[in-house]
C-alpha cells in the first residue's frame, strides 16, 4: 500500500498545477469514480483524465483540464489605455467591445478605430446586442467582418442616452458583469485543442474543467466570488457536454461552478483542496 501511495504522489507531482487542482476536486465530487490521469505526455492530443466507475469498471467521463491565460496583449492594453472611450453619433446603443491581442498588428490605430462605428452599426441593424466572434462569425456576416477586419473578439451593448464605444483588451479589465464569466467559458470551450482532445472520448460524457486564475482572468475570478451567475447557459461546441469552473478564494478553499447547455448554471459550493494546490504568494 505504501508503494502505491508513493507512486500516486509521484504521478501527481508530474501534473500541471491546474491538473492537480482538477484531480483533487473531481475525486471529491465523484466519490464513486476512480480519477485516472490519461495525458502522461507519451501520446499527443489526449484529454487529461477519465473517470471510471468503481463498481462496474465502466469508463464514464472524459475530462480536459485547462486554465485561463493572457497572452500577447500588452500592446493592445496600451492602445486601450489611450482610447478607452469613443464618441459616436449613429449608434443607438452603448457598446463595450473587447479587442483581440492581434488588434495591435493591424496598422494605423486611429484609422482602424474610426471604422468601428460603421461595423457596429451593421451589427445593430441585424438586431444583435451581444456577440462572441469566434462562435458567431459563422452565423452572421457582419460579425465575421468585424472579427476579420478589426479583430473585435467580444461585444456587449446596452441602451443608454449617450451612445458610445468603450474599449477593453480581451482578457483584461472592463465592467464586472455576469458576461465576464460567460466570455471566459465560451472562449476556452471554443479552442480547437480542447475540442480535438474531447472528440476522442466517443462513448463517454465529455467535460471541460477550467481553473479560473485571479492573475490571468481577474474579471472572471471576481464574477465568481461575487456570485454573478449568468442567466443563460454559454454557447458550447457539441463536443463538450459539461463545463466545471473552479477558482481559489481568499478563505483558502476553491469555489466550484457547473454549467451545461440544458440545465444552465449551478453554484456547487466551496471545496477544500490540499495545500499544494493553492496559488503561490497567498497565505491563509
């Protein structure tokens, strides 16, 4: 028994931090399942865990674990810092848009920003009040155009007596609303790497487990801590049945949420996880 425990500890040590968190939580919420680490690095494109029934040995659930990240958005953040709000005259709504990190590579920024109103006007004509380009571009030409031409990744709007355009870098700061965590889920669930891995689990449920990090997705982290639960489920690709979200709390435990396309959002509760899963530089 001692040898088996030592082997388990060594395998856990070789996992990424997000995978260790995911495994510890999965073992608590699925006590009748064995959580087996499948992505050992020997074969590319494999999901991280499979959950096997302890009673009958059936492979029931495949789980891919990932975490929120911010990559290459420093330049775009600087642009947003200089152009936080744009006055407009033709729009009927106030728009808050999130620019992809590629935005800074488009060329002369002032000229590009000057085109935003016209592109958003076409989106308003289509009756769209909220969009996420990586998913909605395939459904609406006006969203495909703003995604391809201006690298606008996400947009939400509201009625306001003063129409204007507010800018944020995708993954950076902005208004704290339930859309923040909705955006996180839709962005990560749409990544081809996650979809391809879970596609291989043909006869199992396919779950995506997201560790929401305070440093890399502050708005998503705050939305969870503040209980800002979206009213509608996110738009998920058919390859993903369920999404779990876990984030560290100042109390020293992890807050767990769950969402499915059919049942919507559920706040599962707080779960204690062993010390080595807690973020660095935090004390409890």
